């Protein structure tokens, strides 16, 4: 059915039934990977090219591929899907989380050193100082049992640190809006750091895009 014909039906109050599923199918857009805002080797020496290549081209794209296979005709945005994930099965939950977590995570990283900006005052208010925040974040990240993520979130204008298992995102359980996160799955750090989780967290902080984080808190 042509779009102009649909407009004519609506405008003339025609009783003809519109097949919305057909319309959606015709305009269906698959979930696609975002383009990295930097080269795979740009985050060295903190995150090595080999890890970035494996992480972006294999793991991230696999979440998207599997999510596209699992989803039907109606596809909300990834963020909307994650927020309403309780309506979906575990396979969709896992791959939607993997896709969305990484989509925002690539943007939380940068090869250019950024200043803390107005987040510095928020760290002082909610944690005592940036160093206190960093120490608490490192402790929570390195003590995750199994695979998961550690997040700085904002909720009711207050910052806090939460962890999520597997590929869960804080939005799935109303834990807050992600401001900063670190992937604590082994594929994110093991090639360079082995079992040294603290070394991974320390290097991660040297590649954080604080401009992105500041934009989230407003």
C-alpha cells in the first residue's frame, strides 16, 4: 500500500482497513552497529587495538545480529526496548542489553583527555571527592561475581554506583540513568590485563569521555 494512498484513506475517513503490520514491515529498520568515533587503536595504551577489534567487531556485532534474529516486525529503539525489557524473554533481554550497553559505552570512551567538568562538584557532593568515587567504583567493579557491568547512575538528581549481572542495564530495573559504565566481562580486558581487574579499571579511567558523562547529567 502506497503512503499517499494511506493519507487519502485517513483524509477521506474511508472505512478501508489499514494493514499497519504491512506498513511497519515495509519500513522496518534492523538494529545496526554505531560507528566508532575513533580508530580501533586510538585508545592505546589504555585499551589495546586487539581487544577493541575483538570487542567491537565480534562481541558487539554478535549481540546485534542475534537481536535482529529474535525480534519481530515491530522494533522500538534500543533504549525503549531496554526500558520495557520485562515484557521480553531472556534471550532478547541478554542481546538487547549487550547491544545497548555497548552502544552507549563506545561513546563513554575517548582518546582525548577530558576534564571532569561540572561532574566534579557532583562527585564532591555525593561521594566526598572524585578520588572517593573512583575508589568506590573500583571496589564494586572488581568484586562483581562472574560477568557484568559497574555503573555510575543518576536517579532523582543523585549519583550512585550500581552493578548489573550479565548484559543487564540499569534502566531494566529502574536503578537510574547510566552516566558511566565499565564492562567487566573478560573479553573487555583479558587480552591485555589477564586477571588483573584493578589494572583494567585504572586504565579505563584514563580513557573516559567526561564530556559524554556531563551531557547525561545535564
